[in-house]
C-alpha cells in the first residue's frame, strides 16, 4: 500500500511538472517589425506570452499564401514543432494550408477572416469540425466596424460642418481587395442607404498612404470637395488630412475624416481636433488568441464556434471619449507592464473581461 501511494504521488508530480512547463506557440505576422499596426499586435502578444509563461516565436513578413506555405513547410520539417500556431489565412489555399497542419498534427488558430466565409464553409467548415486541429478563430466584424465609422463621421459632420445641402458628399479610401477590407466598405455603403450620405466612389489604396493621397486628389478633382472622407486605415486618414490641408481646407470645419487601427499618431490627431474618429481594438487580437490558446491547453475552452458567430465588435474613439484612451496615443507603450494573466480563466477563478479599458487600467495601475 505504501509503495502504491509513493507511485501515485510520483505520477502526480510528473503531471504537475508537465502541466507547468511552458507551451510553445508560433505567431505569424503578415507584416514587418516596423509596420505601424502589426508591430503593436506582435508587441502586445509578446507581453501576454511573458505573463502566461508561453514560449512565443514570431515570424514576420509572411504577407501572402506562398510565403505562408514555405514557412509552414519549414516548421513541420523542424525537429522541435510548436504546440500551436496563430496565423492569418490567405484566400486561394486555405484548405491546403489547413490540411498541411492537420496532417502534421499541429493545433492552430486563425485570426482575421481574410476570406469569404460562405465560399469556404463547405470546404473548411468550422473549428473542431472537418479539421480537428483547427481549434478556434479570433476575428472582428469588419462590416459593423465600417458601418460604425460611417455613423460617427455622419454624426460629427452634421454637427461641425456648415452646409447649404442636406446631403453629405462622401468618398471612401478602402484598403485592398481582400474580403476583410471589402466588408468594411460594405458597412459604409449600407449606412449610406439609411442616412443622407451620397457615396461618390470607394477606391482601393493597397493600404499605402501615398496611393491614398494621390487617389483622393483625383476624387476631389472629379467630384469637388467631399464632406466626409471614410478611410479603411488610419494611415489613409493621415494621408487624407495632409491633402485637405494642402487645399487650404480645415478639418472638422470643412470636412471630417476617420479611419481604422488606433495608431498613436491618428489618436493624437483626434486629440488635436484634426481627425474625427478611429475604429479599433484589433491591435489586441494576438493577445486575445494567445490567452484562449493558453486556457484551451489547460482544459478551459473559451473559443466561440457558433455557426452564426460574426466576430468581435470593434470600438470607436472620437473627441468625446479620447481621454479614456489617452494612453494609446503614446508611441512606446510599455505593454509588458500589463498583467495579461488577469484575463485567463486558467490563472484566475474570476478572470477580468478582456477589453481595451481593462487592459489600459492594468497598464495605468502598473505605472502608479
């Protein structure tokens, strides 16, 4: 009996040591380390990995399906495979990518639905369905986000601009042709049917500031001055602001401008009454995915796999609430000062809800 107790104690100790050992996770970034948006995503994810005792490796500049295929082949061929991979899927080879990871028996999480779900639902299904190692996804409702920005810009335009006409002339500077970007502009177009907004044209800029500036000049030449400039990124919004100033027009008096991403410069411009609004929250998507992976690994499944899941809602920052988010205007936030373990169901009996204000509260508490 005594020997049996010792043996069981030994097994329990082995189990505790195994469960306490760090898990190995790979995060695949589609952009460079210097990218204005994705650099924030990766830094915040790294900070959350430190708090969760996760070994995180980040691969940068994996911006298309060819590069993703090459990277996954290298990972699968390596002697030390990760426990989980978090990546952004690309249209055109999603099923093949998922098959590759399924056969390698590497669990994975996808972020940002950069594909049209209805085109792939039959071939890929939903997480833990056809692909058992696809444990979940973290994505945001770009359609509602595009609509949210349009609503805000219209609301501000109706208060700030002096007009003879009741219709607000609007142009849109979208990103690229991938579905996430298109869904944002679809939200603008939907709202335009419900409000006195005349969307003259939506153009694609490939997320490039100089392209956005050039196309905006052409739009103004074609349609005259817009009242609203709706942008799919803050970078496009900053470019639009430069064009408007070159034309001796005053922001928030002659025209309102808004974008996406919550970049520090754009939020500063909102503080300075130059830009009107920015929609964001997705800079925390990597950290959110990692926390869900960590909890899943420890037997707590917090992924939403409902078939009607439309994704998480993004949030709006404008002049009315910028003070609550002032910490985000800093170029070099000390994200490692945030205690991301407070959001984990594994670490906490009652985890703190994962949202921007709670993250900033933890950041501010650490600096006091």
